[in-house]
C-alpha cells in the first residue's frame, strides 16, 4: 500500500482558486479594493499554513500515517486493561481485608452482647437495691413514728402515775389493750403477730419484761407467754 501523501492538495487548490479570482479581478476590470485586500490576506494565510504543514512533516514523517490512530487506540486499550487488572487485584485485596475484619468483629460482637447482658443485670440489681432502700427508709420512718408514739405513751403514763390519777391510767391501759387486740384480730393478723414475735418479744425479754409487757415472770405470765407462743406457732 502506497503511503498517503500529506493532505496539502486542498491548500494548493485553494491557492489556485484564489489566484484565478485575483487574476479575474484584473482581467474583467474589477477594481474593488476591499475584495482585493481580503484575497491577499487569504493568500497569505494559506501560504503560512502550507509552510507550517511542510515543516511539521519534515520533523515527523509519520504524522500523516493512517496506522498511527489505530496504534494509539490499541495503546489506550492496553493501558485501560492494565488499570482494570490492577483495580481488580486491589478490589480483591480490599475484599479480603474486609472479610478478615468481619471475622475479627465476631468475638467483639459477642463481648458486646455479654456486656449488654451484664449491664441489664446490673440495672435490675440497681432497681432492686433502690426499691429495697426505699422500703427500708419507709420502715425507718414508720419505726420512728412508732417510737415517738411509744415515748409519748410512756410520758403520759408516767405523768398520770405521778399525779396518782388511777382512773386515767385505767382508761389509758384499757385503750391500749383494745388497740392491741384489734390489731391482733385483724384480717392481716399473721403479719402483726410475726412482727410482734420477732420485734417486740426480744425487746421485752432484753428488759426483763414478760411478753405482755408486765414486770416479772409469774405463773400467770408463763401461761400467757405459752398461749402467745402457741398462737404464733399455729399462725
């Protein structure tokens, strides 16, 4: 296949056409100065382009070779394929790294679940402790109230005894017995009796008092104590 010659023929044709027009202007007596100057400028530009094209061709004879674009495209394809291969390799490495990290995360997730269960259990214990503290505070307030009531009752009894007001003492004693029996025969008697057994009786025993609060342990007291013990054991 013969080498294609540089694409300069259109320059030659353009130059020839302009020359013919230029000569025609003078042959037919056309003296249009503006058209004459325009054609001179076009001729000058064409000559400059022609000289530049010849100089480029002299420096690189293969510039107009038809195989050059194909070779360039093939080189570009090779580069793209190389980049694609590198990207696939890198993608595989990244995927392997991700899989490794996911395997490392498995025990971490299990530890997180364990910590979550421990935290939930601790929260339950905290709630139970807060409830217990609340109940203890409530009991403490109730016990203080009972203690204040007891101190007030003793102070009142001592004052009546000091004044030798037997009738008032008898009335106060009868009132306390009625309140005690009312609590003893209450539908929630088991709670009251259990509290009496484990709270009141040890206190009375430590003060060398009978279980009904009287001083000494006579036969009557022992019968009363035995009766109270039997009832507490039954209930």
